[in-house]
């Protein structure tokens, strides 16, 4: 959604703004999402084999780029989440901590004033 910053956020923050002008919570959210993507690439890389094929007129082996992967349906995952979630964001934030609850430290560099 941040790739489409002008479309989604220009009405709220102005036409000349970018993610770097956003409030810290937006910047933290973007950083979190990028880190999750990095983890996925590092922890679950594709182990698919790329095959080679001889292509007419080249007379040499080339990587076969006609590989079709079966991707997950993002819409189906969101639908499942909506149908199976017990609490929405507002309800989740309203849950009080238990007595003696241990708290994680906020991510390094996060503004302590943020209500994460």
C-alpha cells in the first residue's frame, strides 16, 4: 500500500509527501513489512530446479523461463482471516495485560511515544 502512497495518503498528508514524511508509526509499519519479506526470502527460498533446454536457432542450452509456479491466493488468505479472527484491531488493543505480564521492548529506533 505504501507503493501507492499518493493514491492512499495524499488526501491526508498532502500531494508532495512521501513515506519519509509519514508519521513514525507508518514508517515502523513499512520497516516491519520489509523485514518480513526479507525473512521470507532468506528463510524460505525457492528450491525449484531451473532446467535448461536447447532453443531453436541458438544451438546452445538456455534456462527454460517458461516455468509456471502455483501462487497462493492472497484474497483467499484475507477472507480466511476475516472469517476466523476472534478479535478485530480495536478489540485486540483493548485487552488489558495480565498481572505480572512481561513486556517486550519496542523495536530499536522506535519513538517511545508511539502506541504500538
